[in-house]
């Protein structure tokens, strides 16, 4: 298993992002809000930390880096293909362990949702 995060795994393009937020479903796995939409292509991910909560770019960059790293190391357990958005919603910066716990919980919940839809 390669633990890389290539460009093809990143969700880009305004139309695709708008489609995700318009048609996708969402749930919260603290400190993240996850928006997802099942697709046929390869899974693509968007990570986002709001400027309204974190004024300094260094804080936003750190949070995005933590979310990407947690997803990169745990994506092998994700079943199915999705457009995903991880939105950081906590007002304070959390350590990596808390962010990773949220990502793992989100992946587990996505797998449970997939099983419900399949049968």
C-alpha cells in the first residue's frame, strides 16, 4: 500500500466543489464536518480550515496539513468512492491525535453508510 496523496486525489474545480456542497450529505465527527457524495471515479478530497476562525494563514495551513496527513495514512480503510470535504469546525487548534481520531471516525461512518445502502 502506497501512502501518497497525489494531485489526482485532490478535489479541484469550482463546479465539482459546488456539486459536492449542493447535493452531498454531511455529518460531524468532531473537530471535522464531513461532506460526501458517492461517485464513480477515484475518491477525491478537499480539506478546508476557515479564515473566519483562524485569521493567520500559518494556523490554517497547519490544520490543513494535519487533516491531509490523517486522511493519507488512513484512506486505505475507506471502502467505496466519494467526493469528500473535511471542514475544520473547532474554534481552537487541536493536536494531530484529535484530528486523526476525527478522520478515522469519519471513514468508519462512511463505511457504515455504504453498507446500509448496499443492503
